[in-house]
């Protein structure tokens, strides 16, 4: 069924200033608005973020007001969701109210906001950051958004020698109210060491045990407290002009969840991709049951030629491989008249068990992806770019099929770019009926036209008309499914 949308996205529009004098202080105001309307179903989406920052000497204040009527996820909400006041001195910063934070690499605690991922793990309480000479200390106490869970945390780091850092973190979780499942009390402690010796290279090691109390919530089968462990190690060096890196992970019960949100982000030890078809199969980390590694090579052979190669594997604690990827990318740098990038990758992922008429089949898919991207001069300041991606998928539960993603762009910098995007699949009608291939349920081809226009310094207008399939956005091992789209979309981005 054809479904046409008219969508308007305005980022930092309305009232937005970056530096306005206000009684001797400075106030910064920004607004982000998205509105869309389905002409067929008459469904509306309205999302608005209003941010205010104020500074006056050592005094700090922040406020964010959000309106979802409803959001893309069909959630209705309006109200003040972030407010904090604080003070800043040469020793550190104190915040009272909502706050974010990061302990080490995120294995013990990471409170952050990512609007693309629809993640907001701010806490409400007290946060203190202190730093003096080679030592630093972070500490906080805060409740979750719905005030059902209390977190206490502390992180200390000392740098006794140049290139050497020693640190440790502590986090506790206690559920104070519930409408159903009572989560067990949790304590988590991590330690880390980071060594950076030039020109030899760098080394980092993070370890952390997690303890789930058996006195609250659901006990383990043995009745004893459950214990988790986490290990992450990374080493990097430079050899003959090539940068070589290796990361290892081993996580068991390292996820810290409250109100359906993850408050830890252990390093994923996996690549993230900007290419469209590869990004749809990026790996989503399972911090409760995963181990694996990532090896990476970056080689800049000449001023214009470079090469990147990587190999990663992820398994569960029973040694079942859930993800692997081997990738190589060669590029001719932009200093040449015609920058070129070619890449190939083999990705294998295990998506669970798919029931069939006579038996259950492991939904294990192998994707072979080939990519070519070239930018070429046209006339005067105008340039052209063509990008093509081909992906062949094979699996017992889905059979075989191919995807093609093509982009043709003409641009003038600065000023304007116009692009045509097409995507095609040869999925059969039988494959379309498989519930685990729902992305192809209604169509197997998508077309869109895009125009990006710099209408003024700091202001960019982006208009897209057409359709695109369901996609995926990932960052730091966390992912979100982006629904399919068909219609017209306009986005205005403003920086003041």
C-alpha cells in the first residue's frame, strides 16, 4: 500500500543564540523541531527539543524541555526533562539536578544522550568532578527518570608518570520502587591501566566484576548471588608507517539496566560503518553474554594512497559465533584530482532460530559486500560523485538474494548538492512472505532525490523526496532500527 508522508525537520530553528549577554552572564538557546504528516492515514509526528544554557562567572545552569505529540515511536510526552544548576572552580565542577557522566571507557558507567539512537540516560541528583595535578575524582548519586532506581558511583584516576594512568570505578544500583519485576541490588567495580609510550605504542586493560545480590529480586537457580566479569584489553603500535591495533573483550553479566535503559557501554570491539549496506549489519553488543576481538590495520603507503583492513569476531559464552566480519578498504586521497575508494567485506551474523514448516532453522546469514566510490571534477567549482554498493546474502532460513545501492551526486562547494539514490533487490515473492524478511514485505525497489542547500552561513536546508527501506543506526555497540520512509522530508540545520 502506498503511504505518502510530508515531513518537516527543523534543527536549531526558532530562537537560537550561542552567545548573548544577559546581565553579565551568557545565555545559549537552541531549538530542534520535527513535524511529519501522513496524507494517507492523517497520522502526525511532532518532536521538539528546547535547550537553554546559562553561565555567569562560576555559576552554571542548564534546561531542556521536550514535546512529543507523538514521537516517531508513538510516545506522547511534554515537559521539563533536564534541569541542573552548578558551580565551576579551578578544582572542579559540582552539578545539582540532571547530569551525564562517563567512567573510564564506559564499562562501569556511561550516562549520555544520543538523539539518533533515542538514548537518554541522564540521572537526577548530585554530581561532582574534581581534578588536582595528576589525580582526578568523580562521584555521583542520582535517580533514574521515573525515580524507580538509585545509582551511586565513584571513579578515581591517577597519572604517576608520563604516559601511565591508573584508575578504578565503583557503581551500585538499588531499586526503590516497582510496578512489577524487582531488579536485584547490584554492585560493580572496575580497574584499568593505560600505558602510552612513544614511539612504541599504547596498551590499555580494563577489568571489572559485577555482583547481583540474591537478597532482592529473582535469585539464581543455586540461590547464590550471581557474579559477572568483564575484561577489555587494547594494544596499538606503529610499524613501518602502518598503525596496528588489537582489541579483546569478554563480558558476562556486565549490563546495568534500569527502566529498560543501559547505563554501561563496554567497548564493542567491532567496526562502525558509514556505508549504507554495511551499516545495516553492524554488530549490536550484548554486554551480558559476549566475547571476541577486533584486529585493525591502517597503512598510509603514500601521500595519496591508503589501506584499511579489519577482522572481528563475537561469540557468546558457550562459544557460539554470533558475528564475524572481514573488511578491506583502499582509497586514493582527496589531494588527487579523482578520489577513489573501493572496499569489500564478508559479514556473518546469527539472528536466532527461524521456525519453518517441518523444523527450526538457524537464521545465520552471510553477506558479501562490494563498494566503489569515485569523485570527479566537472566544470569550475562543480564536482560529481558516484557510489555503488552490491551485497549478496545467503542463509538457510532466507535463501539467496542481492541488494544494490546506487548514488549519483553533483555538488558545488560551498553552496549546493543534488543527489539521486536508488536501491534494488531481487528478493522473490516467496522470500517476501517470510516474517524475518519483513523489510521487503511491500516493495523491492526504492528511489529518492535529495538536495542540500547552504542558504546562509551556518544554515543548511536538506530536502528529500522518494522512498528508502528500513535501516539501522549504530554507535558504540548500541543500535536502533530506523523505519522505512516514503514521501517528502525537509530538514533545516542552523548553527549560530
